[in-house]
């Protein structure tokens, strides 16, 4: 950021473990994150956890207006002091408790849909991604940093032990791509694990037709809830009757003895539709 737009700075706050604070120190990685989001002049970007502002600065330099959500009051104040208010607006709060949809709507009225960029604290990355996927209509692109293991899980496919609920949901609603890994030594303080940056391009409609998103999610959750069980048994947790589940599996062309982790997106789509029909019709119909 040019010195003309930067405001005065104070001594940086000490990193707080309870907020998962590990600050990026590598300019090249920061540049690569901004370029993965393809941020251009005048765009609005929501940043979760700006910390000391390493990414925020690069976003502002790329011409973005940034809305930053930071839970740590000290850091939120630091960001307010460092950047002009017409370029960076800071909300002090917990990203898990705010409505992205509402923020998107408010900002969207002024600037259209948002991009999201976040170097997430590891302890909330799963729940934040689940929330972002639920409220994805606020965004065009989301670029997020995860603990490497978690990132690898999100992009993995059926048959792998890594494949899980978030893999299916992310792959149903977005084009998700692994961008690059970030070694632990490029953060201060150095975390115990390496990280991965993923980009999610939000799709206008899911890759498989989904009539009722909540129902789809409940099927995916049930299928992975008891990974070692056969589908016909694990799906019982949805409250559907066993004969209905068996009939739906047959209709979807899925062997009831299979496990949830072997189903691909199309299988989940067909199964959800077949189960939904029976749920609407009532037990044993
Ligand atoms: N973006 C900075 C960087 O790359 O150097 C900081 C990244 S650090 C891994 C995570 C940041 O998220 C910290 O600033 C932390 O205070 C903030 N944070 C932690 N929990 C949060 C929450 N629930 N909501 C919003 N911000 C949170």
C-alpha cells in the first residue's frame, strides 16, 4: 500500500492463541492469494480475520474495498487505525455469528456480489466453510486458507478416507480448486502444520439438481455420520423407514450394502431425489 493511503501504525499486538492467530509473513504468498481471488479495482471483498492486515493491505493495493470481520478488539482497532475508512470497514465480531447473507445484501446494494478472502483460524475453518456454503449467494468467489489436511479433505473424491460432508457440499455448490500449499514457516508464530489455499467459484445452480437443500444436507450428513455402516442403516437416522430407504436406494441404482463414502455427487443427487419423493408421500407409500 502506498504511504499516501496508509495511516500511522502502532506496535503490533501479541499473537493470541485462543483466536488461532498465525500471521502471514510472506509477500509472495499474499500476492498469490489476492491473485487467486482475481481482485480488481473497485470490487468489494469480505475478509474474515484480517489480523495485522497483511492480506488486507494487498487487497487494498489491488483496488478492493474491504469489509473485514475481526473478533479480536485490539486487532480490529489496529486495522481501523491503519487503513482509511473509505477503503476498509471493520466489524468487530465473530464470523460464525454474523449473517454473511445480510452483509452481502447491504454491500451488494452498493457494489454487487462480494468476493471472500480469508486466512482462517484453524479452529473454526470447518464451521465457517459450512456457513459460507449455506450463504454462498452473497459471493462470486471465495478464497480460503485451511490447515493442509482439511484442505485436502475438501477436494477429495469418493472412495478416499478423506472424502466427507464438506467435500460433497463444496463440490455440489462450487467449483473448488486447490491453489497452492503454504509451509508453516511462512507464518508468525509458526503453526504445527502446513496450510493450503483453496478457491471456490460459486455456481449459479448446484452441479446436481437439488430440490430441497436442507434435505440434501441431512442425507449427506447421515451417509457420513456412521462411516462404517451400510447406507441402508446409516440413512435410518434421517427418520425415514427402512423399506422406504431400501426402495429409494434401489430406485437410485445404489446397492443398499454400500457405504456413504463410496457415493459420488450424482449418486447423492439421485438418492436425495428418490428419498425426497418418499418423504413427501409419507411412510410406506
Ligand atoms: N489474515 C491475517 C494474516 O493472514 O496474517 C491473520 C490470520 S490468523 C490465522 C486468523 C485471524 O482470524 C486472527 O486475526 C484472529 O483474531 C481472527 N479470528 C479468530 N476467530 C475469529 C472469529 N470467530 N471471527 C472473526 N475473526 C476471527
